[in-house]
């Protein structure tokens, strides 16, 4: 008996893939940073930079942070997600109206 | 039993100096009517307490106060011995006289009393026919056992001594020093071992037991107990406590450095040039690495380990690319 919904799975497969991408990006973050430091450089010779380009392209595709999409945490909605709450606008409205969002109030001025 | 009774009765030995003197004299005469016998017994009971205390002091004084007026009073003691007609141990006599001289009141009386007690002690030891060593040992044992009993006697003397201090015009505090000394001469480790208890070596057994004990069954049992005793939280506070223990809730006031144990000093963060030794000097790589180090030194978010790893990665990378670099 729990007052909230119990979620033991990810909402859908897209959310799962997004989770995998985030984990991989975390793993390869340091390497990407360093190789990029070599690439975006005016001191080192260009040949070295080209080699670095090839290297970074050879890394797994899911390791780049650009592929991460900030989905809604509860519904996996890719659009209309507020970053602060990680929720889609519909879920946010639902909770705010039920007074389950702390410090959130209907605007009236 | 008589000695026990005497211990219970008496607290201060100094006040009893008058009576033992009389009893000693009576014993010298040897004429004992029943009344006198009774009086003697009572007197002897009273004296035994003081005797024991003095024996202790004696034994301590033998160690500590060697030259304290013993030489002056030795001839006195010897003459008294000759008067009494029984030979006593000269060392004991010396010690008795030293003790008597150290005590505050009635030095002669205390000395004579001490010597009388010594004589009686010798008589009793001869009667028992056990041999001196054992007797001394038993006396020592008893004297050591009666340490606690003597302290009230000593305390009485001390307090009376302190009262007399107030009247001291010089203001010299000799009395409390001596009383402090008289307290000190019993220590726990001094003295002969009695061998009453055999030394049992239980420590290695305990050590073995604790090492081999955490079996799976014990762990299961412990888990069961924890599960049974862990009642659900009755209120919000208990819930918060539980969450904090599990790690779900942070501890307040919030510590920004939880989990971050950076023991390194500031100079290890900033002066990173010593890690630059593996790189070829002169040339673009060196220039590049200097920039890297400059950036790292300004970085407050990384630990020293992480920074060192960063530099080492670059080192490895450039070593791998050495052939390529030499072509250039």
C-alpha cells in the first residue's frame, strides 16, 4: 500500500536507450575532453590534430553527449520538458494542481 | 579475631601512646593478676593496630629514611634493648627509632612501644615454629592486606597534623609533605607474589574464537534479528533518520565536501611542473602541456589524483604517437 505509483520499469524503450547513452557518455567523458583538447589547438601540428579527429570519430557513437535527450522522467515525453523538474508540462500541471509540487502555485496577477 | 575487633575499634594510633607504655611496663614485670591479664589483652588489642601500621612504616622507612636521625637514637635503642634483656634485630631497632623520630608526638614512647611490639612479635614467631621467612611473609601479607584499614588511622593523624599546621608561625608546610609521603609507600606491584591464583592464558583462545566465528549461520541470524527488531517508523522524524542512515537523505547542515577526501595541500594542486618530466622539452608539445597544467592548476573541482591521471594520459598518448611526430 503506497500513496504513489510504483514504477519498476522504464517507461519505454526510448527512455532505456537514453539511459544507456547517458551512461556511455559518462564513461567516455574524460577521453573525449582530452582528444578534443588536442583537436581544438593552434599550437600542435595539424597532422596530430587530424589523427585525433579520426580517433574521436572511432569512439562508440552513443558516447557523445550530444545524443542525450532530456526526456520527461515520468512519461518519457521528449518535448515540453522543464529542466528544473525533469517533468513534461502535463505531468507538472497535474502535480501542481494536486498541491504535490513544493512551492509551486497558480500564477495570478 | 581479636585483631579484627581492634581494627574496628581504633582509628588513630597516636592517642594510644600512653596506654601501651603502661602495658609494656606491666609485661616487663611479669606479675599478672586476672585483672591485669584482661587489661593486658585489651591493651595488646589496641596496640596491635598501631603496631601493624608502624610495621608498614617501618618497612617503608627502611627503604626511604635511612639517615633520618637514626644514628642519634641508635645508642638509645641499644641501651633499651640491653635493659629489656632480649636481643632484637639491630636493623629493626634502627628502623623503629627512625620511625619514632619521624612521627610527630611522643617519640620516646612510640619508640619503646615499637620495640615492645617487635619483641612480642619475635616471641610469637618462635612459638609458632614456622621460621622467620614465612612469618615475615605472612606479616607482610597481613600488613599489605590491612592497607585500607590503616588509611583511616593515617587520616586521623593527617588531619590532626593539619590542625597543628595552622598554629605554625613559620608557615613551613612540612606536615602535609610527610603525610603525603606516608600515603605513597604502598604501590600495587611492590611485594612478593602470593601465588594464590594461577595465571590463565585465555587471550589467544579468545582471539582464535573471534577470528573464526563469523559463519554464514551467524550472519543469517544477525540479519534475522535486524529484520525483526527494525520496526517501521512511527513518525516522520524516524523516517528521516532511517533515510539518513541509508544515505537517501543528506545530513544537515549540508556539507559540500561529503565523499570528497582531498588530503592534498594547495601546492600539490598548483605546482604541477614536476609531472612534466616525461615530455620532450622544447617544441609545441611542451608548450601545449604547459597550457594544460595552467588550466589544471586553476581547476578546483578535480582532485590531485585526477589531475595526475590527466597528465599521464597525455603522456601515454604522445608516446604512442612518437613515430608520427618524428616524421614531422
